[in-house]
C-alpha cells in the first residue's frame, strides 16, 4: 500500500480513510485501536464510518501518539508533553500491529530499527510494551495457564533489562514497563487462585511503579493489589491497601483515579458488611455524572463510566443483602460490554442474588453458564466462585443436580 495516499489523508484530516487503511494493513479491530490510543471505540467507529469528520485536537493527538503517526503529518506540532504516557501509547500501537509508521517509509518499527543497527533504549521500551499488549489481548480468549509461562518470562525479562539500564529517565520508563508486566502476571496468578504468587508479583509491580516516579502508576498498582485482596476474602487488608494507594494520588490526577479508588473501597466495605459502601457509591455516581470525559486514561486501560459503576454497585448491594436493589441493577446493566471472565464473575454474583430470593433454578442456570466460561478459559477464580455458590445452597433439585454434574467434570476431565 502506497504511503502517499495515507499521508494525503492525514494532511486533509480524512481520518475515515486513514483509519481504514491502518485497519486493512494490520487487521486491527476498532477495540484494539481504542486500547492503543485511549480513544473510545464508539469514537473510532464514528471516524471510520465517516459519521464524525472533525475530531478535536486532543483526539487527533491521541490517535497519532497511540498509532505511531508523527504528529506533524496530521497538522500538529510535534510536542513532548506527557512523554511517558505518549511512549506507552506508541508502544501499545506497535504491539497491536498498528503502528502508523508501517505505512510511512520514514518510520521504522522497533524490530526494523534494531536490524538496521538503530536499536537502543526506546526500542527496548517499545518491545517490552509490545509484548505486554499482546499478552493482554490473548488473555481475553486464551486459557490462563497457557499464558502464564510467557507472562512470567516476560516479567523477568523486563526486570533484567531494567537492572542493566543506566540511571535516568530511560530507567524510570523501563520501571513502568516492568511494573505493568508484573501487574499482568499477578492478575494471571490471581485468576488461577494462586494467591501467594499473585501477592509476590503485585509487590514487584508496586516497587517498580514507585521507582518509575509515576504516582498514578503507583496508585493504580497499589489499588489493584487492594482489589485483589478484597476479592480473595481479605477485604480489611484490601481496604487498607486502597487507602494507602490514595497517598500516591497527585492533585492533577484525572477524575477516574478517585472514582475508581472510591469504588474499590466501597467493594471492600460491602464485603465487610459496612453499609457506608453504598454512600461511597452514591457519591461516586453523582461525581461521574459531572465528568465531561470518561475515556481511558493511562494506567487505567478501561473506560470507567456509569455502566461500569453500576456493575460494582450491584455486587456491593448483593453483599449487603439488598437483593431487590442488586437484581434491579444486574438487570439494568446486563448488556454492558465486559471481558468474558469479568462477565462470568458478575454472573455468579447475580446467581447468588437470585438464589437468595428463591429463584434457585434460574440461579443454577446462570452458575452453569459461568462455570462453562471458567473451564474454557481455565479460570480457577470463576470455578471457585461457582463452587462457593453451590456450597451456600441449601436445597436440591434438577437444576442443582445439573450444576453438581458440571462441577464434578472440573475434577474429571479437561474442557
């Protein structure tokens, strides 16, 4: 594909053509573009379909930085603000196979630069972020244990490269890469219900984040550790970790940071039986309604909006025994997009609510569906949640018999 047409499209602001060319050349989906740039998938869709022809400067900047397109080609000054975030977005774009430089003869991908003798610190950063991005995408549809070995090796490699680097800005950026790699590895161990290893890698992620000098990354990793503690049955420790993570939050933090922390703290409080959890969520809901932009902001790779908040509110209500409220919220937000694993976890929580209100057969049907997802994706976290759900049931029926048979298969055969 000639790069002349691509350059011309950028020059006149024809993002419909530019994005379509990128997608065709790299087979990249709209969701992958959104993850690489921080621009919402709906916005990407509108641009590619010609329904939004004049994106704002902030959107154009994010598209350029996330897709590896030199800013001047899109009519922007080159700029060096938010260097670490920009570098990471560029690396994510490369990792997704979408670097705009692949369509521009003057822009070489890291591998090509290395082969040409032009490798170096920035190449290391891009390659490490590329590997993390690839593993994250694979995690959406790959059995967890199949990814674990690669994730551990990648995390160890990132740590080795960081240790060999000279002190300075480059080393700090490598610390951020190491932190994200370790945080992802911790998540995989958590999904396998291997708590000691998960704690180990979360601590590595937090320490590397501190050394990176990026307070938002430190806040995120510490808060994620608290979320993990809450989910595995240590909500008091989870709450303490989340409170600790607030100490790293800078005044310039984006709204998603405090909203997310409040929601994580509410989740911990709900598991502790403290009704103050709903007050925190009420306040978060009022604030999120006033936020003008809820697009993903690094290091949060997800959009935190009223829909996502509604899901957390439903789960919190279920832990506090507000079953009618919980079921109403589950119903209202059941079509909200989520990863297969997160959808399964939420489904088990909803099954618990239905069972508590006497709808055992329907609850068991949901549990069976969640269990199927857990087995296909090798998520011990989901399998354990379904098993715990069955343990809490004090009844027997044809529906519970089917669930028992499905659980038994987890011990008898591989999916």
